[in-house]
C-alpha cells in the first residue's frame, strides 16, 4: 500500500518554478530518501505534502486519503523533524512531551535511546528534568537535533519525516540513529531528506532533485550507475571512493 502518494506536483514562487511535476510513492514500512543540493526543492516538497504551502497543481494522498490543510487527523499520524531544531525554555521532559502530553518517563527514555540522546541527557544535572534554555541555546547543535528527533518519536508516528535534521551529527552517530529507528519500529515509514549522501544511501528508494525537477530514482547502487547529479553529490562527499570508481 502506498502510504504517501504525490503526483505531478507543481509549485511556483513568483513565477519561478520550485517543483516541476514532482511525484513520489512510498509504501508502508519503507525507508525513503530524498537527496538534492541546497535549493533543489526538497523542503518545498515536504511543506507541500504537509499542507504548509499551497501548490499550483497536483494531488497528494496520505494513508489513502486526499491531504488538505484541514486534515488534522492525518497530520497527527506524522512525526516531523524540521531542519532547524525548535526547543523552548523548560525541562527536557517538557520539551519531549510536546510530542505527546501524556507520555510516561519510560516512553521518553526509549525515545531518547533511539535518537542517540540518552547518554548526554543522563550526564546533565536533573536528567529528564534538566533545564533547556529558550531555543536550546545551552545545548550543542547535535544535541538539539537529537532531542527534536526524540520528541517526534514520542508521538509514535506512522510516518517519520527527517528533514535535514541530522546535519549536525557526525557520520557514526547518524548511522547509529538510522539503525535504531528501524529497530524501534519496523513498521514506521521513514522519509529521509538530506544533502548528505551518507544519510540516505541505505534507503530502500532514493529520489534525486535538482532545480525542482526529478533527475533520478533508485537505490544507491543504481543511482551511482545512472544519475550524474547523484554521482556528483556522492563523490564530492566521498572523494576516496571517486578515485576507485
């Protein structure tokens, strides 16, 4: 079953084409990657899917239902981690329960372990009750990102969208995070949006965007064979592999 179905999506900003007949179909339980350089249209596509932006043409279905701005019940089934980690002044627990108000401490701990945040939280005075400054200014970029991922996991979503939300993590932590998310719930559909090829190379399917247009689709191995944009992104990030290609 296609849990996400987007067909022929067109989005313009002041007549500038941001998405050019963009389509994607994601099956339940699939790990799906969306890769492209900065400004390629990745976040625009996500915001259209979530009805945070209007679009000029196309159809969007989630869970087999047409997505509309008023589709609150559908949105509740989605966990979204945006590019910029949003945290407010309060405790770590209070920030995490923004995802689910009645979450138990045990549920919060599981989410922290999955997001690779449990270790640093345990070292802070008060643990779950440690204070977070407005905007998370008393945390590092990677810590902020891991807490926002934990908050999304607390919701127990059917679809988890990570929109360039691991950019501040080193590659080893990023890899552990992706592995832990799959172990956490094999049925959750994971939508990875990134400029980093390492973050999406093990996805079941990868779409490559460039200037709002779909320029490649397939697995990592298939795209290395067939997609020049993917090749350019990947080998620029892994130059040693380019020498052996």
